[in-house]
């Protein structure tokens, strides 16, 4: 899923300073799963905003709404109406959701309440880790199901580098060496033959390096 | 001869080679480069210039290599994959050769979190093994990675690094093979303090016949003090300093220079042992910010004077050794 | 035992501190509380197994938000005691009262006279 993390409260408060009528808009998709922007987080942030304003002795009128997803236009249709006379929408969705909301609710500014950080998995409740860089050319078949682009700090295709120490990346002992993981997996699968082949240079043109991407599936229109 | 570089000629003539390295200045001070190079002249067969090592901005390797070339030293241009994409790397290979640089060392590069610009975007378009292969192709086939032909080939000796002490130990020789398959003509290793472990690695290397396909230069770094030794032992990834070496450095008398003297002694002993190991064709002396020590090491290990080999003599199959 | 503890302390009973949630704790301050104590069973003795452990995490998160909104995280505190620890209960309440008195009334108090933002009823799921 897409993993996001709430922005520092100070930053959110600062951006909202010019406004008195705010709609906090949550999303039941990824941000609910990683507890960053679902209905519960909408409620907590809304209340925190009220507290902070009250502390200044200034008014704020905070409305709350959580929609199915902010990345599909159909779910955003009711938002403009439900926003009523709000002056700003504080979206707790990922960057994609914030943008589509902004596109669809033209009359209002839409501000992000979270930082969209990565595509990843829950290793356990409350611990999320990056797994995919959306390079557009999945290499997992050659590396035992572990991604060298996302899990190696240097996105090396023929790793590990000389900094791999005791299974950890040189940048931090909290980061496993992606290539150690790949080698362990290939050994377990009896596929070290894959390791001996020199992997070719990545084609980064399918990633964001090649420009913003778009897929059109005509049969779905 | 692939490049006609002095390093290649010395190796081809069968001598035990000596290379060293220089870190360029953190500024535009040309004299700083010349001073360091002057300390090495006559004591090494070629001199590496590092490429923004540890992600710290320094004068570019290509520029500093050009400066030492003009002084008459054979330069080894280090190139990391961290900062430049395949376009810039190929361009610098061509530019480097145009400036008279005949050796290149292909590296991944330390991650930018180590350096002075942690917020930089990291490039890593290709990795060190792909870089080796790319340069070899430019030299031997006259082609760019994209397939187009070159107008003039960069005839460079291609090197790569190897770390016998980094994990996972089990695949180190296998990864070395990949680098050699890709075309590495020479290998410079991380600095060695643990001779038995290095011997284990070399055995694997020799068993795979890799020592015959590439020239392995064993890395040596003299320790300056116990403080330096313990820092390296604990805080530098991929470093292996055995307890007995640490003890020796710890037990030196408190006199000024005693630590350095012991460090030099240990380094010379290391070089002597390395000379005896099958498959080791030379040493790569990394005396960081202590280039003065190189002269002592080379002399102390009986590697002075350096051989004067004429490249064309070797090319014709006759080794006319004037050294 | 009839032990004394200060006036102005309102007791809200819950079946388990695991019923607390961040929002409700924040709403309590919005409604004008100067301090809030969450009093749960001793760790390891929760009748609902881990309710008090969850409460601990929620209290921690709420304290952080109270600091960010300048109300003061120290105004919220969790205590663990068993039903038989009457003495400890009185001590805890006295301790908390002292803490909150030293901090002064909630920052919201100074604006109450000016008719500042009043809390709304917790809204439903879809606004």
C-alpha cells in the first residue's frame, strides 16, 4: 500500500492560519490501513486543530468527512457539496488523492496533511517498510522476489557493494542489506546461478525519470 | 597492451606493482594536489585520485588526475556511480582519456548520507560492474552503451575494487568473478590487517583461476595511532582489524610519533607477507592525508626504486626493463 | 476508609481504560478540563488482558498532541493501581492536582470569557 505519515502539526497549523472554516477530508484507502488519514485520524486532527485555535483564543469551524478513496473521481463528487461554505480542504489522503481532490473541487484550495512516503508493507502492526519504487520494469523474478531498486540504498543491480556489513547496509544498522537478503533467498531457492549472471543496466525510462507516467486501458473505458 | 599505461607496463613486465592514492583538496587549490603528488613521485607506479570520497565534495578526480599527469605521474581516475549517470560517466571517460589519463577504477561510491551534502539526490544509474563493462566496451569495441560508435576509443586500463572483508564472505570471490567477467584488468582491495582472512579469500580467488585473469593489488593502510585503529575497527563498514594489531597499537610508548612508527612497522610487515601470497601482483598504499608515509613503506618493504619500464618494449613482446 | 482528596475532581467510570481513545481525551480538554488522569489497573492485571497497555500508548500520543497544541502534555497522566489501593489513589489525585495547580488553569480558560470556540458533538462517519 501507499504509506503516509502525518505532517508535523506545526506545519499544518501554519498553513491553516488564514482560514476559519476547514473541512478535514479523510480516505478509507491506504491511509486508513497505515493509520495516517482514515476517519479516526481525521477526528483526532480535527480536535487537535480546535484545541490549538482555542489556545490562541481564535475561532475555527472544523468539519469532518471521510470518503471511500480520493483517487477515484466518483468518490469525490459529493465532496464539493458537502464542503458547504468551507474555505479550505485539509486532505489526509496520499499525494495522489490530494491532487485529484484539488482537480475536482476547483473552488477550494486543498492542502496536504500527510507526507506520502513510499510504497510498502506492514511488517507488523505499526511498522511499515518500503518495498517498491515503481520503476515500471519489475525485476523481482531475477532476484528471488526481493527488489534491488527499493531495498538496496544504491539500487545496485549486481550487489552487494563493499559496505555491506553483517547483513546491514552501510547507511544504518537499521537497514538490512538488500543484496544480503537477495543472496539468502536465492541460496534457499537453489538459484545462485541467477546471481552469477551480470544483470544489465536498468532501463530508467519506465520510471519517473522518463517523465510522468500514464496508462490508458481502452477496453476499460 | 590495452592502454600503454605505466601501471600496465610494470605488471606486464612481471614486477610487483605499487600504487597509491591522493585525495584532492576541498577547494580549488592546485598546489595542494601537486604537493601530495610530489611526495609520491618515484615511489609508485601509478597514483589513484579519489572521486568525492565518502560523499564529501572535493576537486574532481578528472581534474586532479590531469594535474598529476602533467607532472609525469601515471594517473588512476577513480569514478563512482553515485553522482553521475551513464551519459556523464561515458563523457568523463572520453574526457579523461583526452587529458592523458590511462587508468580508471570503477566504484559504486559511498552513500551520500556519509558526506557533507546529505540532501543530494543520489544517481546510481548504473553500478560498478556495469561501469567496468561499459568502459571495456568503449575501449575494445569502440561503442557507447547505447550502441553508437565512438570517434576515437579511450584506451584505458580498467580496474575495480574488492573487499575481502565485507560480508557476505561466502560470495565475495563470486562477485569478484563478475567484475572480472565484466572486464576488470586490475583489482585494488580494501586495506588488509587480517592476513589469515585475506589468505582465505585469495585461496578462493586462486581456486577459481581469477588471479590469472586480473592483477590483484592488495590494499595496505598504515595506522597512525591506537585511536585511529579502534575507530576503524568499530565505525568503518567492511573493516577487519584483528585484536593483536589493536594490542600492538595500544601498547606503544606515549612518545610523539611512537604510534605512527608502529603503524608503519605493521604495514611493512603486512606488505612483506602479501608479497609471498600467490596471486597478489602488487600493493595499493592508502596513506590517507599521510602521503609522506608512502616513501617509508616502499623503501622499508624493499620496493624501491620503482622499475622504469618502457611501454612499447612490453607491447612488442620483449621486456626491456631499465629499472 | 474515608480519605480526603481535593474538590474539583470529577470521576468518569469506564469498564476498562482500554476504552479511552485519543479523540475523547482531547475533547475533554476542549470542554475545559485543566487536567485529566487516566487510572487503570496495574499492568499485567487488566481484566480485559491488554486494555491498560493500549491506554498507555494512547495517553502517550495524546500528550504529544497536547504539547503541539500548546495545552501542555503534563496535564494528562496515566496511573496504574488496583482497586484496593485507596491510599495510593488519594496520593495520585493529590499529586496530579498539585501538578495542574502549578501549571495554572488550562490555556483555554483565559479565552472562555471572550466566547471562544466551543466543542461540537463528535460527528458521525460521513460528516
